[in-house]
């Protein structure tokens, strides 16, 4: 009988422990992911709130109006078609087709969910519907427009401009874009993917920009590497592959600094083979590759560096940003910014102020 009681107590304690763990995980999930769940375009609270609250105004850092609401509740975007399309992925659309856009991701402000009790009481005595908060973004609309104008015609891709010292996103352009004023004409399954924000969601081989990470790994793991010299013949045989230079150029004799300035594929592939997967993966991890970024202002997809060894061919290509290395353009901009900022990577900011 005593043994039975003891077992029952142990089972009760185990069940209580499981409930505590479940409660802790629930609190963790709500704290870190609650904002993302709330911003889901399928959230019925958002569509319900739109019936009674006039969405606030969205402006750029200079005060240029990017989105506003008419007296009749109609959502309006910039009258400048080029500017409207240039910031379309940042601002989003009123129908929530672009889930990561400000219109949906920051609906908690625009639709007044964050209003204080005093604000709600005051608005009861005002004529007309309640009004959500106004948002000022860190982007410069004209800079976005300029980038969109010079973007190669017919090409898909993205461009990001960051203030490396503050993390402010000054420009974030994704192509192809769409017109939020005519969002009904855009289909989510369009083959060109106009609703897909390639700056934050597109995972691409970063190419030679990844040599920043390879250089950092070499400086840490290979003593005296900064004093080495290389002789570039334009190609480096590995196993089943040959690493070649862009345009088949030959850099000849070069110092470590010159190899970096020349973006020498053969020199950095050779360094990567010497470093190995472990040292390369460690450096990539230090730059946030593989992290599940939970930023306050925007959603960024997870980047990746291969950690399962697949031979020297795969390893050599990874050191020059090819093969299985995949990063978002925004993350690559953050990596470059961390070097400019003395080794400190700033969280990207999109909200400058909420009024």
C-alpha cells in the first residue's frame, strides 16, 4: 500500500511538472511569437477591427505619406505610381496579401489595438469612427524609388540599404513589385512572385559577399594569415570540381588584403579547405547564420550554412558563398554592417515612431 501511495505521489508530481512546463512554453510562445500570430492576415480580430476603426497613416522618415485612410474608410496609397510600387513590399496592402508588410505586421498600431484606456475613452466622445495610430517608418521613400528606377528591367532580386550604426532600414526594394492600389489584380500564385519580399524572404547563395565571413574565420583560426601571399592562376582544382575566377582572370601574386580586394575565388576556396566545415560554421554562426531572428519590426527568414560534411568540393564552394550557403539580402546587409560597426550587428529597425 505504501508503495502504491509513493508511486501515485510520483505520478502526481510528474503531471504537475508537465503542466508547469506546458504553461512556461505557452508564456514563451506568446511572448516571442504572439505578435506574429496576431499579424496573421487570417486573424479575424484584424478584419473585425477594420469595420470600426479608421487605420492610421503611414509615412516615411521625411514625412512623405505612403498610406492613409479617407473619411469613407477607403485605404489610399501614394498618388505617385513609381513610389507606390517601390515601397509596396515594405508597406504591404490593405487586404493582407503581403503578410510581412507594415499594413498587416503592425496592424496592432494602425488599427488602435495598442491604444491606452485614456485614448479609448477620449475617442468615445469624438465624432466619427475611432482612429488608429500613425506610423513613421525609417525608410526614405525617394531612395526606394531611385533604387527601383535603376533596377535592371525584367530581373528578380532585392536591394537593402541599412544604417549600420543604428540598424535603420533606409531602403528595402524587392522585384518584381506590385501596385497596392490595385491589389485585387494581383494573384498570390503569380509565377513572377510579385507578393514575395525577396529582401527578407528570398534565400540565395550570397556569392562573394560571403567572403567577409570566410575572412573572419581565417583571421581567427589561422595565425598570421594576414601576412600570407597567394598566387592566382585563375583556377583551383579540388576533387571533382575546379574553382575558377569570374571572367577567367588571373590575379597573379597577391597579398591577403589584395586577394580580398580582388575577390579572389581561388585564394578564398583554398582558405576554406584549410579551415574546414567546423571553423567556417562557427564563423557563420557568429554572424547569425542559422539563427531564428525574432525582430520587433519585421520578419526575416532563417539563413543557413551547411554543417554536414559532403566533401572538399562542397566545402570549397561554400567559402565563396556558393553551393548550399543560403542567406537573405537583408541578413547579408546586416553582416556587412557589423564589420562597419566594429563587430556589433544591429537589429534592423523599420519603425521610427508611433503616434
